[in-house]
C-alpha cells in the first residue's frame, strides 16, 4: 500500500518532459499575446493610484522567481555517464516541473501586473525573463549540464 505507482514510464519520460516544457512555453507566449491584445483593446490603467507599488512588486517577484528557478535547477544533477535517461527523468521530473513553474509563474505574474497598471515594459519583461529562464532550463540542458 505504501508503494508509489509511477505515472510516467521511463521509456517515455524524455518525451513527456519535452511536451510539458513545450506546453509551458506555449502558454507563456499565448498569455503575452492575450495581455498585449487586452492592453490595446481596453486601453486604460486599472490601478493608476497604486501603479508604482505594483510595478516594484512586479519587478521584485520576477527577480525572486528567476533566482528561485535557478536555485532549484542547481539541485538537479545530470544523469551519470551510461545511466538510463528515462529512469533519471522519472526521478527528477518533479523538480524539473518546479523549476519550469517558477519561471512561468514569475513571468505570468509580471505580465498580469504590467497589464493591470498599463506598463508594457513590465509586461514584455515578464515574458522575456520567463522565456529566457525556460530556455536556460530546457530538458536537453537539464540532461547535459551540471
């Protein structure tokens, strides 16, 4: 009863990691397009009075997500030479998803705050930093770097 059942088969784990990572990147790009469209269509600031505070919070959350993503990424050790990559992916998949979620979460939060206060720079920077972190932590890099 205490046995944990694997939901990802080792032979499919590499493909599953690439699909998850690609879906997260696609979601971030779609979110950027939606927020840019909404900013153009709505054309107003929702929180004009608290804009400076939200702007600072957006940049701080983006920096925190970036540092957190890279710190958690540093805890993922690449597979040893000759090790089964599928088995390695089943072991590190939860940590990899946390790394990708931190990158996406920081980017999305910055984009939402940028849209709320009408700051296109924060909106674009949220997408850029999120995508850069996701690119830096793509599945191939997790497998090959220490």
